[in-house]
C-alpha cells in the first residue's frame, strides 16, 4: 500500500470548504464512490480496480483555524502490478501522477472555495477575558430572548472577520478590543442574512479590552463570569459548543 498526505488552508468557513470539495470531486479519471460523509468535518471516497491501481481511497478532514479551514488530504492506493515491479511502477509513474493531480486540484479548489465564501454571511464572536472572567451578554428580544451569548455579529461584505469583530464590539459594547487567538467555529443550521440554510458558521476569538468599559447598548444585560459559572447560564445553541474551549482558556489564564 502507498500513501500520500497533503495539507492546505483555504480562506473559507468549514461549510464552504466542505461543500466546494464535494462539488469539485476528485482529480481521478475514474469516479469514486462516497464511503463516509460527516458535514462539515470529513468525507471519504474510494474506487476499485482502475487505470494503474488495484484500489484507491481518498479522504479529507476539515478543521477550523484562525486563518480559515485546514484541509488534510490523504490518498492511499495499491498498484495493480505485483512485487518489486509494482514498487518501481509506483515510484516512477503512480506517485508522480497522484502528486501532480493533487497539487493542481488543490490550487483550483482553494480558489473556488475562497470565491464561494464571498457569498456566505459569516458571524463572529468575542470571548472577552479579563482577570479570569469572560464577558457574556443576554439577548433582548427575538427567538432567543433572555438567553446568553458571546458578543459579536455579522461580517459585512468586504470586511475581514477580525475587523468585523472589533467593529461589532465597539457598536454593541462601546469598547475597543484586541483579538488574541482563535477559539473555535460552530455550524449555524438556519438562515443567516438571507443566505442559504446551513451555509454560515460562527467563528469566535479570545480577546482582551484595550479601552472603555462594556455597556449593554443592544443587550438586556452584561455579566462577567468565571469558568465554573458558564454551565449555569441558558446559552443560545450556537455558543454552547464553544464552552469547553472557553473554560480551558479561563483556567489557563
């Protein structure tokens, strides 16, 4: 069996990176059958006997980073030629063919995902930490009235995630923040900003205050809470999956 691993980072949310990868398919002459699909985190395709190999499996894993979605590709195959001759065939022919096809495919894929991301409304949030506590905000009105969230909001067209985060915190809280590191990304199942259902995600960063004291301009109230108080709040569904990462962040500080 032979194996090739490649990694690329695309400037797109998890959902877009996953959907564009499925749409573009794989760079092989023979169609592959989908074996596993867990949107937006993983999918695996495979093919039986074909031109130059006995079998081939192509898997992708998608993970969130501050720079975008990291895509880890793994291609496993077995040559159709047995023994030492098969090993030679792999090194001279198949490995070069697979690597060349994958590199060209990944360039086209990254460009397509970045273009598609421009049409998706993104949501960003800030876990603002000070003295071992994180700032949380209580919704006022709407379907999640009275529930708690990390402050933030939608990214405007042409705006970067971090620029949107700084702007939203200034508008909602009257403060200047400094984003420090990426916390995590959560799939949003519904429609955001009139976009397609399930295409947007929430991306949250750890941040610190750089000026001003938070004031609830758009929320019912604000509260500073410690790690052991997080679970006691009634969180909106999008933010709850990020609580373990925020808890680790607070205890590490």
